């Protein structure tokens, strides 16, 4: 007779077989009742709606949202394709978001279908699916991305509402920048007789500096007998101009976010100190706060460390391969990696205080920080040597976040653009806040992004004469909430104010965050 562990192993084999075939949305019929119930009971399967499941991790807290957010898009694609076949399409606005690599999980996914019943399907963690009865675009105007049926980019620009240009200006400008020639939209504008939409698009293209496309739309529509007026649907002029060579929506999105957010940062962050920095005193302070910084930064990431462990690891008085259980070993390796990375960051800050461009220094050195952070794990056999190669080669998901970091291909486009922005930025406060935020928004590594982001923040603080600043563990929830608001709603003000208060306290010489007694 099979033991409980053997029965669970059989159920896991069945689940693995489905996942190996690419299944993320699991129907009841895909597994036997016995296997399904055993997987749910042991935390390997999570019910989404009646009869539909997604794989989960048993080590996650019950009610945790990460598994759902990570599988949202694949689940919706499989669910809608199963129920509706080809009779559905995402809304024009959602189509534009996906075309521009905005993979934020929406609170409500709007779907069009000719046979819809205008129903709302409640999904986990406050999300839902609304299918409305509406005409679908012509087949030639539909494209599929990862199983999701959506409007082609030109069709979406024509079909989206006027309000989209003000409510989702970053998405809309990034989408417009992907159009290289007026002919991409003119055919549909002429066939549909869309004179008012043509005037709006002409104004939108002119807003982002694509004057040739704007002029071609106006001239061609008028030559065809249409009387139209150009109107700019955006509330303000674009801070960027897009050349015809800029085809990456992700790069343009990063640049737009930077320009749109920087004035908010300047308005809500303490001004850079005007005093000349005493390099010797500054570096001594960086050394003095190490234990406190390591405790809070590692604890924010879920490691359990104590000042005693941090000091022992710093001194090399710890062999993580002997006399330690798995958790204690991981904590020690993380502490040792943090110490090694901290030393590399100190060298970077010395260069910055010597007058080198802070963005250039970090561009050159952040890979060293990362390698030092994870080298102990490689030496101990926890990580593979290939893990030190650089930017990630697989998808990554942020715990409890509706923001899905860009794909691995996009990371390699956006990171050079990010460092170009950092190097060109003249305002130290902007380098601090957006340097940290955009780095973790891109999430270039499989692990260590938060720690590296805080290192980057402190390097930028040094560039403005601000003191090293610690994000306290007790403020972790506020910290993560502010990052989430910036990532999902493009609202940088809460994160700016959060960091600004910490930096102001450091400027005033207030005591560093404490370490609770163990």
C-alpha cells in the first residue's frame, strides 16, 4: 500500500506532466479528483474559480497573492480561449498596455466578445474579468501575444478612447513611438472614415515630436476629401522627442517615466546639502553603520540575522558548510555576501566623492556588487557559477506585487537606457529616488534586486552630499507599498516622501534605526 508521501509524489507527477506541456490554468478535468484534492491540501494547487486552478507553492502563506499575480496573464489566456475560442479580444486600452510591455495586473480585465453577457467574473485578490458584448476588430487587426488576443497596435490607437491619452499618457506615448510611418495607421483611418480620430492622432504624434507622421496623416486625409482639425489629446507637451529609430517601447517607457516623475521628486525631496563633503569622515560613517545597515537590509529581504552573526561573518569567523542547518547556512551566506558587496560599494562611493560621474561609476560597478553578493553562495554550492554571469535569463516575479518586471530580452534594452538617464541627470535627488525605483522596476537579476537597489540609492546619496541612509525593517510595509504605488500607478510621490523623511532624519543627525535585542 502506497504511503502518503508516495501518493503525493504521484499527484505531483501528474501536475508536472501538465506544466511540462505549458499548462498554467488547470481544469478539474485535467487531474483526477484524488490527485487534485491532494495537491490542494498540500499547497501545490490553488483554486481560482470553480473548476479552475493554478499551480502554487506550499511554502507561501495561505492567502498569499504572488502565485496568482505570476500566473494571471497565462490563466486569463487559457481560460478565455477555452470558453470563447476566437470570439474575444482584449480592449483597445489593455491592448496598448501590453504592446508597450506594461504587464501590470489590472484590477479588472476588460474583454470584448460578440456573444458576451456583460458578466463580471470575480478572480482572486480583488481582480476580476469583465466581458462585454461588443463588435470585434477585423481578423487582420487582431494579433496574439502569449495566447492573449488583442488589437494590433494601429487598430488599438484608432479604437482607444480620447480619455486614454490623459489617463494613461505614458502607455499612449510609448505606443505612438512604435509607429515608424503614417502608412501604418492611414489605411484603417481612410477605410473607416475616421476624420475626428485622424485629427486626434495627428495632434498626438506632433506632441511627441513625430511631425512628419502628423503632417502625412493630415495631408492624406484631406486629399481624400475629409475635413479634419488637428487636436492634441494630451494635457501637456511631451518632455521627450522620439526619433524614427527608437522602436523599443520599453526604453521609451523608462525615459517617459523618468521625465514625468522627476519634477515630483524635486518638489518633495530634501535639497542637496551645499557643504563640501569631508571624504574621510564620510567614509568612516559608512563603515560605522555597516552592522545596522546589514541587519535592516537583509531582514527586509526575509533573512534572519543578528549583529553577532554579521560581525562573525565580517571577520571570517564562520564556515557556512559546517555545523549549520539549512536556514542558518543561508543566513550566513547572505550575510557574508552582503559584507563583500558592501566593500565594493564603498570603493564605488570613494570614486564618486572624488568627483567621478555617479551614474557612470555605478554602471561600471553594479555587476561587481552583484558578483560579490552571491559569490559565497557559489563557493558553498548553493548557487551555480552561471548565476554570476549577469542579468537574468528567465522571468521573475515580485512577491505580492501586481507589477510584472519586463522580460529578459527587455532587461537588456532598458538597463543601458537607465544608466544613460542616471549619468545625464543633474539633480541628485532625482538620481537617488528614480535610481532606486527604476532599478527595482526593471528587476534585472533573479535575486538581490532590493539590496542592490538600496546600495545604488546610497551611492547616489553620496553624489549629492547626503549621508548614508538606512531603510528600517519596521518600515518595510510602507516601503514596499510606496514602491508598488510607483510601479502600478506611476505615482512616485509616496516613495519620494518616504525616502525623503529618512534622508532628512539622517541630515539632522538623528539616531540610526535600532537593532532589536535577541
